[in-house]
C-alpha cells in the first residue's frame, strides 16, 4: 500500500500541472480506520486548510478520532494538481500525535501521515474528495504496524 501511495505522489509531483491555489477552508471527513484489516472502526474529524503562498501548498491543522477511542492531531502540507477541469489529485505529508485509546497500537505517540486524495471542486469552491492515508511511526518505535484509512472529505471555503 505504501508503494502505491508513493507512486501516486511522485506522479503528481512530476507529471501533473499545478491546480489553482486551494482556498482557506474547513473540511469534515469520515471514513474507515485501518480499512484493510478487521476490525475497521469508523473515524471522523475536522481540518483547517490555509494556503501558504509557497509553491501553491496549503498548511493543514486537524483533529481526528475513531469509535475505538483513538484520537490524533496532525499538521501537514498538501498541494493540488489538476487532472481535468475541476478535478484534482492532492498528495499530503504531515506529523501527528496519536493517543491509542482502545484502538490499534501504532507503537508510540509520534506518527507520520502520508496521504493522497482525488477530488472535485464545485463552482462555489466547495470540494468533495475520496482519500487514502497511511499513519505510522516510520520505525522510530517498535512495533511499527501502521494503519491505512479510507476517507471521504467535504470542504467548504471560508472566503469567496
């Protein structure tokens, strides 16, 4: 799975034209935590996205949780790449602080989040996207099982 995400990120960075700068926005997401294994608890959360003005990237601050009691906050950088009119692919990378609750043991509190999403931007600049992300400690703790999440997000601009 990590290999597929890395391939998409490389293709996005090398082959696709940059899309218009993502607007300052709030996003709501819901999906399945650790979707490729059983059990797969429901997760949900919120993101604040702010354009940085550098390389058309947006900075992200987020809070997510799942129904098994895990909670994580993260900061990330993301960048849109245009696929077609109003369609985009967005790779992202960030650092998270993870509290396990009764959910999956990811080895420790510091985790890294790599993601890619495919989305559509509506005329009012609201967005709907399907994403996949990997959350793991990158080997700084033992064990390093990682988790893959499948998520749908809806974001709405805070400015017109």
